[in-house]
């Protein structure tokens, strides 16, 4: 009986040896790839956490510079953040913050450059939309109407679509394209259902053009009988 078991075990052992001889290298490489990927993933996650922690410190520096109104520090600290941590959300937040401070200090060109950078590189559509809206508004103030419209050409997220349409109306109105401006305001009024105050502002713009938002038509001047 013992010999029979020994023979059976030997046969199983031979099968295992044969299997390993045939597939051992493949299994080893698969394990190397899987374990290597796992180690790389852990290393990447650690690197991301480390980058985020360092970026947060530098963002605080940008924020302090903005609060202090020190435009030189704002530009320097933002440049450092853009150079070292440009792929983080902290950098995109810092750009929006720096742009506002730079505009207040009459650094319009630098403010527009910061907003343009966010609009072009930020992976988060919300940051891109905010940057495009603000950049378009600055270009409108500067009289660069075509450039302002260019920032409003690509689609916006639903949350920003109404604001984009309203701003488009402002730019078109400034260009003297009243019919197109009215159509943009009408679109904005329709899309700003959840923003009552802003919707009333758009309605006031349409009323100033002699139009009613519900129909975008000229209001009646007399009673009909």
C-alpha cells in the first residue's frame, strides 16, 4: 500500500515538474509584471500624496501673498508653483487666485496669462470653465471682443452654460450685434432657471433692449380690443 502511495506521489511530482518546466518561465514573468505593477502603483500613489502635500504648502504662500497685496510675491510664488507642481489642482486654484490679485493691481496681461494657462491645461472642466469665463470678461473689458468670443466658443458644462451665454450676449452687444446678443441673452435666461437673481439680471438686459424673455419679442405698446 505504501509503495502504491509512493508511486502515486511520484507521478504527481513528475506532473508538477513537467508543468513547471513547460509554464514556469511564463508564470514567473506574470508574477514579476503583477508585483512590479503593484509596487509601481503604490510608488505612484505615494508620489502623488507627496506632491499634493508640497503643493499645498506653496499654495498657502500664494494665498498669503494675495492677502498681503504683495504682487511681486504673488507672481514669484505662482511661478514656482506652476513650475514645480503644474499638474496639481492646487496650481490651478493658485492661478485663479493670482489672476484676481494681478488684475486688481493693474497687471492685466499677467492675469490673462494665468487664466489662459488654466483654461488650456486644467484636467478638471470646472476649473477650465471658470478660467475661460473670467478670461473672456477681462478681454471684453480690454475691448478685445473677438478674442473674448473665442473663449466662449467651446461647450461649457451645464452648470456654467447659462453664465457663458450671458457673457456671450454682453460681448455681442458690445460689438453692436444686437440681434445675436438678444438670442444669447434668451438662451441664458432659459438656462438659468435655478439662479433666480442672475436670471432677473438677464431679464433686465432683455427689457433694456425692448424685449421680453419669455418670447424674446418686442413688448406690446398698446391694448388690443
